[in-house]
C-alpha cells in the first residue's frame, strides 16, 4: 500500500468509525447544559427587518408550519434527547448567531418557509422548554436528527422514532384545543403547512451501515418498498389527525454527502450505488404519494424533488459561488458531525458560503435556500392548489436569483 492509499483507507475507516462510535455511545450521554440558545436567536431574527410584504395575507391562510422528519428539518428537539447526535454548540449556528440544535451554520427549510408565509423566522422545536403552546400555535417542529421511517433507524443513535413524533403531534393537538378552543385548533391543524423530510438515515445509518440487520432481512429494493410503506402509513396517520397540506421531500443525492465520499475514498467521488438507491426510492415514493393524493379525501400533497437540484449545484458549484462541494466546512470536513464538529477544531473554514456542506452530512444554509427556492418554483401549481401564492413570487425568495 502506498502511503496515500493508506491515508485514504484510514480516512474511510475513520468515517465509518465516526458513525459507529456515535452509535455505541448513544443513550449514554449526559445531556449537556441546555443553553436556551434559541431565544436570543429568535429575538435577533424577529428584530431584523424582513421583506415579507405579501406574506401577511398568506399567514391568514396558513396559520402554522408543522414539521416532521430528521436532521434536515430538526430545529432543536435532540437538544433534550439523550443521544450523541447533537448540534447545540458552536460552530453549529455560526451564521445564525446561536447554536440552536440545527445541523447547519444557519437556518433550515421550514424556517425559510415559515418566514415566507409571514410566520416566525424560526420554527420552534416542540421539546424546547423555552417555548409554549402559544408559540407552537404558529409553528412547531417534531423532527429528530438521526431518525428514519424504519423504527430501527431511530434506535441506532437513540433518537425520537417517527411514531413518537406522531404521538407528540397528538399531544400538541390536545394542548392546542385547551389553548385556542376546539374550532380554532381544528382550523390550525387543517390549514397548516406540513413539511416532512426523512429517509436518508434509513439507508446511511441503518441499511448500509449494517448495524440493524435489515440488510440480511431485505434486499435493498425490498427495503425501499418497506420504507415507502412506512411513509404511506405515516401520511395516513397524520391525515386521520387532520393534516391536509403536506410537502414531502424525496431523498437527495445521498451518495455525495462528504461522509459517504470519504467511505468511498479508494474509488473516489460520490457513491453511485447510493445515488441509484435514492433515485429508485424516489420513484416509488412519488408513485405512492400520487396514489394517496387520489385516495385520501382532501389531502393536497406535494412530492418535493430535491435530488436533481442538489446534484446540479454540486456539478456546477460556480453558479452559486461555491468553491468546495466535496468536504464539509467544519473541521476536516471528511467525517465530522455532532460532537466531532466542535469549536476546538482549528480547521473549520472561515466562510461557510463557499461550501456546499457544513459538516460531513449536512448542507450549509446557502444551497439550502437556493434549492428550496427552486423547489417551490417547481411546486407553484401545488401552491396554487392549496390557495397560497407561489413562494417564488414573494420578495424573500425572488431576491435569490433562480438557477
Ligand atoms: C414501530 O413502533 C411502533 C411503536 O412501538 C409500532 O406501533 C409500529 O407498529 C412499529 N412499526 C413497525 C413496522 O414495526
């Protein structure tokens, strides 16, 4: 083995070790001091002048943004969960002004959507003790980093399983009825915009990491079918509980996440096998969603096709002024996330806006906003269908030029 091959092999080993170490310690961690990092951040955002002229009318139509899923949309629930998968410490949140538990340097898609709808600029996490039902009446996040559609996925890093997110949603509805009255609560639940983003961990933290045994039980195609069936069950459950307007994200190009590239270091580049799985799963997910749209009364559901737009940006980084689309900004960018991405690491990049990825698993705010703007443009007929103006017509999004 040449020394550079050895170095690559070591990096790949470190990358798989990073996830496994996190998994091994799952549940055994003392919750760190719970800085209520949120509140200052929310106040700062609220004070900032915002161009949301057309948003007030839309807010009346969409009273709340309600979020389910994983780290792509978790706004801080894991802060109070005994897991190794946390991000409520610097440099997370560096460009937001506070480490809130978002796996990002800035904000996440639900935050931008909420703000565009004339609602608060940060969607509060349901488990954050700094917030109460009056806040949650205008937006609430039940998502948990590291979770998945498969119950077994949440077990890997001891996070909140999706069925438990739904239990929290039921509890939320009881609190909402007490707070706002029965009729108003029903209206909020019915007219809210539901944002769901989940599935990456089922493959990368579960099936392909070989820790749950699912790989012995299912072929990858069967596992895709199993996950899509779980997604259908979840959607039927929230529909039964009153949800009507749902945006459900497909998988991104999961083989291009820096951690997966590192694991693939000997071959180099994105893991094409994983990208192929994401594409196959997306086709099945999209078909299931189209079926539900026809069979569940009143359901207005959009499949959000993020895969192509993510890959487009990665293949054409200069269109967004990106200089690195292969490593995360944090630390070496090859395998660090959660506690391994911390303030003590001197290698963290000075300007996250030059990077597609913030840590080895999650994008920076800049491509998030760009891709979101593009997706909402694609979904403009769905926006019309649910009676809200296309987001891209609103000043907040139109100020970012489209791809
Ligand atoms: C997942 O766990 C919940 C709660 O224990 C259970 O109700 C559900 O049936 C499980 N799903 C599957 C597919 O096993």
